[in-house]
C-alpha cells in the first residue's frame, strides 16, 4: 500500500483578543519558482544558501521609476548608487538602462571605470576622497561632489596642479521636516554654510560649479520631504543666478526612496504604507517646476536611487537545518542563511515564504541563522507553514545593501546567481573557498609550526 | 502517557477541552495521534502505527512525536504516567 504524505503533528490554542503586532497571518503561497526557474533546481545546481537576483525585476523597477519622473519633468538622469549593490553584472544592467554611476570611494570609482562607465558620467560622492583620487577624478572630468571645507580647499589646491578645471557640486544638508535630520554630510543650508561654500567656489575661479547635491536620508517615508529639499536647492540656484549670473547644469536629489520592505516595528506591511514612485516623482517635479526656473532653464534632475530599485530583485534561498522548541514552548527553526548574509535583518521584517507544499497549518516561529551567535535572528516571530528539515525557504526583498555589507563570518559566502530575462541562471559571483579567506593571510616564520 | 479523556475532537480538527474551556486546532495527523492515545496505545505503538501508514522514518517521527507530546503536556491535554 502506498504510504500517505507525512506532515508534522501540530496543535495551536485559539487566542482570544486582538491580533498581536506579530500576529499578522502569513497566508502567502509558497514561492516554488523565481522568474520561471524552480527554487529546488537552483539549490541543487548552485547550493544553499544562495543569493538570487532577477534581471527582469531590476529592469522593470528602473523603467517604472524612470517613467514616473520622465513623464513629469523634462530632463532626468539616474546614477546607480554603487554601494547599494556593486556586483558588476548588476551595475551593468543599470548602465545598459542608461544610468550613470554614483560612487563614494576610490574602490567604487575604479570599479565604475573598469565596468566601462564614461568617467564624465561618474558622480564622486563621499566624505573621504584622497588627493590622488581627486587628481584622477579631475583629470577624467568626473563630477566631484564636495562634502566639507577641507575637501574644498584641497580641491582648489589640486586645481592648481592639473590642466583641467575640476567639475564640482557641493553636497547640501538641510531640514526637510524628517527625523533624524542627516547633517553629517555636506554643508548646511539653514545656517548659511552652503551659501558660504558656493561663494568660495565662485570667488576662487578654479572650479567649474556644475550643480548642487543633497541626499536627505534613506528609507524616507514622506514624499513631501523631497519637495522641501528640491525647493531649497532651487533657492540656492536662484541666489547663484542673481549674484553671479551663474546657471547650474543640474540638481541632484540623491537617493532615499523607500523600498517595499517593512521596517521593524511597523504594524502594516511596507508595500501598503510606503510612498509610490509616482508620489516621490510628483513631489520633486512639481517643486522644481513651480520654482523660479523658467521652462528653458530647468536644470537636469539627477537621482541616485539605490534600495528602491533593487531590493525587490533579490532573494536568498535557504534550507531548514533543524526545528527546535525553546524553554518557553516557542517554536524555533534554524536555517542555513544568517545575518552575516542578511545585514538588513536588523532593519526589516523580511517577507519569508516556503518553497514547497503548503500546509494549511501555520505556526508562530522564531527564525534563526546558522551562526553560533545570539544576534543571528532573521525573524523574531513569523507565521509559517509547518516545515521539515531540508525544506527550503525564500527570503524576499534582499537585493539592496546585503551584497555589499555582507561579511565572511564563521561560514564562507555562497554563490550569487542572476536569472536573465530568458530564465537562464548565471553565477555572477562565485562562492568562496578556503583560499578566499586564507589566501591573503601571512604567517610569520616563528608561528609557522607548533608541536 | 494519559490523554485527557474528556476532550471533544471534531473531524475538522477542532479540539475542545471542557475542563478549561480552551479550544485548539490540530492537524489531521495530530488528531490521529490523539485518537490513538485515547484508545490507550503506548508511545511505541503510536510510532508503529504512524510509521506504517506514513512516509516518514522512525527517527524523524519519534522526534516530532516527542515535540508534540511536549506541547500537549504544556496545554494540559496529556499527563505523564505516575
Ligand atoms: C550620497 C548617496 N546617494 C545615494 C544613496 C542611495 O540611497 P538609497 O539606497 O536610500 O536610495 C546613498 C546611500 O546611503 C548615498 O549616501
């Protein structure tokens, strides 16, 4: 006789009263396929855990955001924020779509160059550029966004030693009504620092002032904050016109749009509450169009959107290692992907689905990673169908920041796979081996041996 | 192992404990295990019966059963033999 399919025995008590903060039911169907490729096949071919990126999702998100702006504002340019995800395959998808590069270090700058980006289309941000990097960026004609006065003086000095005139903007920080206000980077608007810096640039005559930049923060839940930011930059631009008859080529509103992730502590899912691309685009475009600029004078609008363009394209596939009971009776499940791969688990309640079957029963589970560390918690509490050892789970919306802020810790890092638009899977970063870690080490001779 | 004999278990997996007024949902295999205990089966007999019928190896089921009976005890649905 054919045996019946086994499911773990399971019982839950009905709780009366309000659903708790974590009590939202998770009735999401299993994620058996990503872009037409079976999760089980991906894990068999490439191992578990596994990072998976969807080329289709990246392009779709880009085109949607581009359209939101280009239908409202005449001149829009995106610059891919390398730190969000600088796998070259990912960067090149954005470059193929027309994005420039936005970099914040010499390492990222060189990476953009080696990816083939035209140096004049590289925006060089960040508080820590060296003299050599400034010389290189100047000679290449890249756009240098000055972060502080020391850099401004250094760059004026550099300008004296190279034949090209540095093409620059300043980064401006400001009160846009959101908390916390990011005032650590750039020159402040309200106290006049920004206007002072612009005057120094204009009087020096050594720098080619191209634009103004701001990046008001990240995961900004208020579209209106961008309207405030755009108006303040437009004000500075007008002052430059009035005092120096200088017309800026661009205003760069930075990044910071929220993705569809749910921030920790939120009651409602981010997909319901976060502003849409259209709302951000409307806020920024109307602030600029309604400012003093005449139609012909409107500067190029640059955006450095990071997480909102890539979060949804990323998945981590992971495998159940064990099911446990905590001393309190709580269910705990251990999976093979931990916070060393999923840095954003500290900010987000990542959506997680199972990859097979779909038991109609759910249990409230704590989901832990494989690190032998107390902090390794992927979700404190999540309602999941009953899972058995060796089952797979899919962690959603992991495309932003994880593949740059991940760390090799305790375990080696896994393969990263990109699924192209024809459902072919390509490894875009090889899994690490012993040599990836030990290869850079050196053992002094007296430590080479022991009994 | 003694199951609380007053429990009312419906076919849809709804379980009511008249002693405490608490109600529970239990999945089909869980209901089956409770029924086997109510018939007076020992843990070993339950393991035999389930592993005969279902696609599961003895070790896996033994571990899951231990977990399940642990929860039944915390809900006072099952008592350890004296
Ligand atoms: C200067 C700058 N631009 C763009 C970004 C991308 O931001 P986000 O991923 O929030 O869109 C960042 C991120 O911190 C940044 O510092």
